[in-house]
């Protein structure tokens, strides 16, 4: 459970970023493939580090290292930098005045940390805009001069939210009952959201155009660079590798959570996710439509479903799959029913070749490989 953000921590952060410089890091190995990030050259988004003064913390981040004796560091992924450029270009577009960007993605990919990066960027502008910040149970206004004022969602800062010059930053990952898409909101809106279908929907009276972007999964090279720069004292390479084999490319569960807790949550997620539900969620592109499930714990199990982004086409959905081959194997082995569901996916009873939607191709290949490996070792 994340600690709630409060006025003092936000004020402390706002005051600190004025003197916080972005420090470039050496690029991770690209293994022969370089993402162009939607036509933006990779060199414009090299990994970097932001280090706050001692005693100042990032706001509910997932990709920073925090200890009482060390400065709080935020690993700035290349994806963060390019997503910022795309998001700001969209909300600043002059032809259509009411624009919103929603950044979704797998659990633990650093969406909340991205908002910290956005805050740093906005406060470093020559003329910082008024910001309405809505995250982790805290609703506030950050004035152009950096003064933070706490408010109440639904009643405070209505004038600011109705003004296009305002930037509205909303973290619905940690905020319940969020309504950032009302017709009264005309501020430039950038929201991060868990992959819940209800949070991606808009009402019939909503006049804002919405661009949905997907936060990409982390590569092992990214995680290792983040570990060595932010978590070297608390997470060993061996621990990172072990948790990566469970959770795959997510920073929260491989670096940002104690080892035993990460293992326990992996088991808890397995227990909450029938394989039939995996198929249903993957068919929906990785998004969880809560109305389709009777068990509310499905949102816990859904953490094992990874949403894949196509970074070469401006961070759009490329499909969904189980987070790791180990997780896929364990889900299939749970019972004969689960195994039957997996076999039916790959080899339908009709005997006809299955027609696999594009957004299920990664998952289909994953299950097919697991069943093939199972046959090799089964006497």
C-alpha cells in the first residue's frame, strides 16, 4: 500500500525541483534493435537520472530508490521522455482545444513515476503553468510561483480546471472514483490509468478528444541500469533476476517491492486468476472489464497480464500475454481444467485452424510453446 501524498511533501518536492538537473546515463545495450519511438530518434530519449536533495522524496514513485541516508533518485526511462513529448504535443495542439492523454499499461511499469517526471518538466519551464494535481488521495493546485494549495476533489479549483492554460495531472492508479473526463474540465489533461476498461471509457457528453498511449514494459537492461543507479544497496543482481523470472519487465515488482513480498504477491495473483479469465482479458487487449467478472480479486490476478506496446508506432497496443513463461506454465498446471482451456485455445475441438486476433498473437505463441515444452518432458 502506498503512503498518501500530502501538501507538505508536494510543496517540498516543488521547491526542490528548481535545482534538480537531469543527468544523462550511458545507454543500455540495444541487442541489435533500436526503437525509433514513433519517428523520434533514439538519441532524443537516452536514459537519465534525477536526484533530489536529501530528505526530499519523489511522489509515490516506483522507479526510484529511497533510503533514509541516500538521496531519492528517479530513473528516467527513454520511454518517459518520448511519452512526455507526445503527450504535450497532443494536449498543446491548437486546432482542437479540448484534449486529454491517458497513459495506461501493465501493473508496475512506472506510470506514477511518469507523473513525477511530468511535474519536474512543467516546473522547470520558463513560465510554469498552473497545475491541478490529483494523486494518491491528494487533490491540490500548484500555482505558477510554486505555492501548493490543498483542495477537495469535485469542489475545489473549478475555475482552474475550466481553463485551458492549466495542466491537470491525474493518477487514477491510486485514486478511487476518479472522474477526470467531465464536460467542465477544459484543462490540458494527462492521466495515468490502470488497464481497467471503465477508466478508459468516456461519457456521451464528453467533448474532449482522448489519446490513449501504452507504457511499455521494461527491458532487462533497463531494470539493471535502474538497479545499479537507484537500488544498488537494497537489491542484488540475483534478486532482480529471480523476480524478473516471475514478473517479467515491471519495475514495481522486481525492484520496488521487497523480495518476499513480491514473491507472495505473485502467488496471490496466481490464485486469483483462472486461465479462462486470462484468455478473456487478453482478448480484450489486456484491459479488465470488471463487469464481466464476478470475483473482484480478478484485478489482483490481472497483474500477471502484461500489455505490450509497439514503441515503433507511437506507443499503441500491440497485444497482451502472461507476464512470464513461468507464470504461464504455473497457470496451465493448476488443474486439468486449466490445461484443457489451454489446449482448446491452441487446438479447437472442431479441428479447424484457430483464427487468432492480432492482439492475441503473442499470448497464443506463449501458450503454444508452453504446451510443446510440456509434451517434451511428460512421459
